[in-house]
C-alpha cells in the first residue's frame, strides 16, 4: 500500500536534512566554513540549494553536536573543532574504544573474525603498495568492524562519530607513507589478540595504537 503523501513529504524532508547535515559537518570539519563564521538561513539556502526547513533542522543537529552555536536572536555561528577539542576526542575515543575492543573479543562471531582477517590482508597489501588513501579507508573499516562486534549500539554510534570528526578535521595530519609499517604492526597486534581470544592483550594493543594515532594525527603537544 502506498504511503500517504504527507508521510512521503516528511521522509523527503528528513532525507534533505540528513544530507545537509553531512555536507555542513564536512565543511565545518575541513574548515571550508571557518570557526566564527556566521551562518544565515538565506545564505545557506543559496549555497546548498535547499529550503529553510532542512537548514533549520541541520542547524539543530549540528548545535547538538557542538559544531555550531545558535544565539537567542537566531544567529548561528560555526564553532568547529580546536586542537584542544581534538585532543579531548582522542581521550574520549580511547576510553570508549578500549571497552569496545574488550567486548568485541568476548563477543565476536566467527564470520566477523574472518572479515577482520580479510581486512588485515588488505592492510598488508596496501602497506606494501604504500597507498595511504586506501590504508586510511581500510583502517576505518577495521575499527568499524570492532565497533559492530562489540554488540553495543550506543558505543558503536559514539565511536563512529568520534572517528568521523577525527578523520575529516583539517587540523589532523594526513596519513604518511613512512607511518604505514607502524600502523600495520599496531593493527596486527590487535588482530592477534582477537585470534587468541585475549581481551586484556587486545585492550593493551588498542591503548598503544590510540596513543600512537594521537601523536601521528596531532603531533607533539
């Protein structure tokens, strides 16, 4: 049975709002929209070719995420992420991801362990090819699979957001060719803990990986 017209319109509006949130979030994180920049509804409608309704919904979402600030007079300004914000994100990611890897090792199904094994093979291949772009993608997939294997929807959602912010922020350094062997070795230690079903070893391997990732992304404090 066909959905009522108003239901279809509501779904289309949500889709527009979700798409606009993604586009604005990326523009803020990459600083195409710079911290302190004013976001007027009219300007955003023109720039993103949308109506005022998805703009208002997108601003609500990004305000909730802490990327935008809306004042009582309805003026909206970009907050973005400072270096301190990113440092805090790595700290929060560390706290959450250590729990995620512990639960994942305890709960992982055989088919997901096989997927993790396949990801490691891709990591080895692209490390040999010195392909930083593909390694960045595969690295993200490795962590996403751990989040899924933790069998905790809330933790998965939070960590996916942290990963998105860190990966897209202009303030983080891109992956460098000379770092690829170390990145591979760190992931290999995490994977070995999965194969051994050793949650404690997995936690320690992940702790070391996150600290090294922080240094590679942000450099020395």
